[in-house]
C-alpha cells in the first residue's frame, strides 16, 4: 500500500502520482499536521540551496520545485545502494529529496563553528576542573554538559583537533565552506563516495575538490583514533 | 548538532547583599550568578543548548536598580553551545519504537523523531520488543543510527528543540 499522497507525513514532499516521475516539493499544508508545519515554518526563507544548478535530470526528475521551505534540493540523480534507504523509483522520491537535503548553517554573527574534536578537547579541560568546581555548591553547571561531552567524545574520530584543522583548512581554497569542513570532520568518512553522499552540496564543485578531498581523507585516516 | 562557540552579552543582577567592596569577591559573585543564569536558561533558539561557559571577556560597569538596590552588570562571555542544523548528519540511539516511527536521542536532544516513511525498506515488527527489520538489519532500542536532520523547531515552553530525522539516503542507517 503505497498511499503516499502526502498524507500527514513528515516529509510533505510528494504529491506526484505514482506513475508520474515528478517530485514536486510543495508545502502540503492541507493535510500535514501542525507539527510538520512547525518544522518547516521555522525555516529561514528558502536559501541558496538551489544554487548548484546541476539540473541533471536522470530517471527521477524533480520538476517544479516549488519548495517554499527546507527541501530546496533537487536530487534528480541516480542513487546507489548504500547502507540505508535505497528503495525503488516510486518509493524513492522522498528518499531522494531527503538524501539531497543540503546543510544549512544558521549561525548567529558572533559564533564560531567547532568540530566535535575541538569541542571534545575544550570540554575535556572543563571536565578536569569539575572536581574543584563541584565542591562549591553555589557553582552550577548546565545539565547538558555531561550529555554533550559524551556526544563530543563519541563523535570525535581523531587524535588531535589541531591536526584535523591543518588537514582540512586547505580545502577552503577548493570550494569547500566551513560548514562542509565541519561535517567532514564530524562524520569521519572513509571513502570519497561517502563524503559526496552525505554532503550533497559538495557535488556542485566535485570537479574542483575531489582530488583534494581524497588526499585529505587519506591524511585523516592516519590520525584516526582507534575505538 | 554542531558545536558553536558563541559570544554573548547578558545582564547579571547582583543583589545588594552580595555586593562586596573587595573586587575579587564581587567578581566571583558575578561569575557564579552568570553560571546560574546559564544553567537555568538551558537553551535558546538562537544559540542552542548551553553546554559550558568557557571564557569571560568583559564585565562592564554596573547599573544600580533604584528600587531593589541590586546592581545590573553587563557581562560579555563566550559559551560553548550545541545547536541542530538542517541537513546535518548526526548519530543517535533509538529510544522508543512505535508503528509510525522511532524516537531517537542524541547528546542533549531527546526529541528526535524519524518517521517510518523515511525507513521505507524496514518493516515494523510488533511485540514485547518492537523493532523495525530489513533483511538482516534491524532497528531496536539502543541501536545506534546515523541520520540526517530534515528540520527542527524550537519549543519555547519546554526550552528545547524537536528534530525531524530521516534515514533515507546512502550511508545512513544503523551503525
């Protein structure tokens, strides 16, 4: 039963008939519940995510693309079997849009992006002072500290944040922005295909950065922490 | 969720009883009060979850509040925060399994929902230990999953985020 006519489903993306190969990413607010509206109304107005005009239309076309929110992606490329979600063509329409969803950094002006390895090192230093701090009952530590520290440690694949930065910084000259560099460091990909599958925004500049990213991955493999 | 180091300027109110002519004690009071405020506020829509204050930049001149006698000090500090971003890849563990999807948790976030429709290859298996299964891969409680953030919203009442996740895509799914 493939009743996928955008019926109260979270990705309100599909309104195409099963036969028509058109995936129109329209805000389907008639039948989506308020929760899913909230998820997408919160979004910044549609951004730049269509900027890579690689309108390659393969078997799946993403026509229309009147996406008024988040999923401004275009997908439309043949996808390969991976670890998850590979589905057939008709089932894969939401999969394509989800997979092609690009990273949208929404940071306040006075913020600096930290990778998991940098955050883990900083939080480790604070953890070191915790014993002294906890002696004074007046000093309160945010309750998210422990969980975030655990998350940073588990998400840290490398032995040194400084080395990671040295390896990845040069990618900025090859069309890779800060957010994408942060993603590469956080994911700890093993293959170049994994990088492009998980960070689809890099595909636009693949011809420029593929070689450099491959080199960076090789260098990162040398400093990977054993777990 | 990505980590950020955000510079913020908050007003810290020191009550009259905590004011001290000795500079260092006053400074300690301000810092303790700042830490308390950060802990109480937990999170904000703009910066995400407050994890730890890691630097104090400046304590500006205080302003006396006439009625109470307390003093308001503008304090500029840096704080490590964690905030979700749309389109980012995260890793979380399964907390609850329902027919329509699963709830995940990751770091300080405990409200991450992944719809069954984004796991179209997986079938729901009810029972005492419900799970989603596909061939030899299964999603049950405490399974570690890599997913992508499709969207999120800020719940002002609870002061936390709710995330919508998907596993539809290459290299996503149970680890």
